[in-house]
């Protein structure tokens, strides 16, 4: 979010020191210091409120090259005001896909579960959950479960849950509090499943650009533990990330810089390739936020990124050199009274048929500005075929 506090340092004296100050040359030129209001607010647990629609603040103009696509469903707003909603993960029901759910983070204090109509069916007030991801078929005892991981900023840990298919709700399966060792508090998170070794991993990062990779495993008594297997540094502030299980690749957004691609395995080192960048010649406008993968057949598909600075989403090829395909915005659906998406953080996508509403899956994005200041943030759903047809993509 665009919240910056500008601090100025000045010399202030009493009347009897006026002459002394006037005749004293400063040791260096004075300047201005910019501090993110998020950093100050989080340090003192202050309220972070959105007071101005970023579209109005920055005067975002129409661009004919950006496709305009409306959402068809929005979730109920999160139960807390201000900048509270953040990331999402889509869980696909193993027997009846129309019963699939959306798991969202409420970063001021919990996790939410919604059905595909956007109705809230669970709210876990387990901490300041920032990002969330999941992987199916995790071996837990004699079961294969969907494991859900979330970055908990309350105690700087990785929270772990499984999905109960009978009631579609989350159940805590952490063996212990898995405290991370990042320089700053835990921030972004995504999961990775190595399909050769059958090992599962969780990546976490922080606002200083540090990344840790943890292997998660069945411990005992149907609980999950984790062990640190890798550390590396991206650079400046990072958050959104996604792993490609088939290709063994890990993508991460350096918010002010662009998207990087690394080897996703613990011995992958710190070698990387830049997929795209902000600024001149790039297709992204800072901050680079959520990342997600559309899983196509035979390793095909698409990487999608939230370009927060111009309220848009960039699409790239998943394979080869991640060639840029195009950009879209989620605009208002006046017929359904659903507003546009602005200043989006987390995103996700799924290609599985999910009932009559989403026969080809859907894309979902957090909306940082939900209608007006009186309505809390939420998440907006777009049928995948609406995006695919706009760009001539497969579905």
C-alpha cells in the first residue's frame, strides 16, 4: 500500500539562542527521511487505515492495451476495517468441486474460509496471518491431506493446518510453534512440493528481502513439524511468491524491482533470472505483490503477477523464458453491483471446473479498496474463461 510518512529534522531554538543558531553552520545539508507508515504502525500496533482511493490519488488513466475484465463474485468483506485482507489460496474439494473453498488472510488477526458464493463459513482468530498457501496429498499418518501454511506475524511463525473435507474447515496440525529466523518479521509465504523426492516445503520472506526455506513433514500424533533447509537474500522488500512444482522453480516479487526466478530445491543456491521489472521497459508498476501460476497441460500455463501500482495484473508464459503476454484490470460489474479491484495484494488461480458458476476455474484477487471507505476489504472472483478469451489463452 502507498503509505509514507515524511520526517523533517529542524533546529528549533529559544529567543536567547537565535543569534547563535544563525551563526552556526550545519555539519551537512539537511534532507528528508521517508519511512513506511506500515513499519511504524506495526512496531507500535497502531491502526493502519486507507483514507484515499488509490485510483483517485494517482489518477490512473485508461490504457487501451490493458484488457478490462469484470468480476462475477465477491466475498463477504473481512470483519476488520482498514488494510486487513491480503492473500488467498483456493482449496478444491476432492469429490464435489462445487464445494471448494477460498482461504483468505485477515492480517490483523486471522484466517477466513469462504464458499464459492463468497459466504464466510469459518473465521479463525489465530494471529496476524499475512500470506497463505496449500498443497494436496500431504502424508499425515495413514491419510493424505491438504496441508495449509500461513505466515503468522503475531509470533513470527509458520502456522500449519489441514482441511477437513467433511465440513470444509481448517484444523490446526502444527506439532509446535515453528518460529522463523528472518531479520524482520515473517511476511510472504508459499509452498513447494518436489515431485521427485515427494518432499514438501514452505518458503517465507521478510521486508528486508531475506528468504528461508523449511521442509515440512509428518512428525507424530498426526502433527506436522518443520526444519530449516536453506537461506538466501533477494535484495530489498519481498512478499509475494509462488513455486512451480513441475518445473522445480521458485518465483518471488521484489516489490520495488520486479520478479525473480530461482531453483526451488534446497540445494538450489542463489542463482536467479529476472522475469520482468518495474520502470522503463518493464511491464510492472511497483509494488510487485501477489504471484500465482495457472497450471496448464504438459507443463504449459501462465505466471500471473499483481502490479499494484497501476491496479493491474500481468500475465507471462509459465514455460521457456516467461515471455510477457499482456495485462488486465478487474473492472466494475455494474449489473452485479461489484466494484473494480484497486491496489491488490494477494492473488490465486485454479483451472479445475468448479460447478456452473466457474466451469473452467477462476482467478481471485484481494481488493485493497472495496467500493468506499465504509466497506471493509474483500476478494473478487473472475471466471478464467473471461481472462483466457481476452488474450486468446487456453482453457
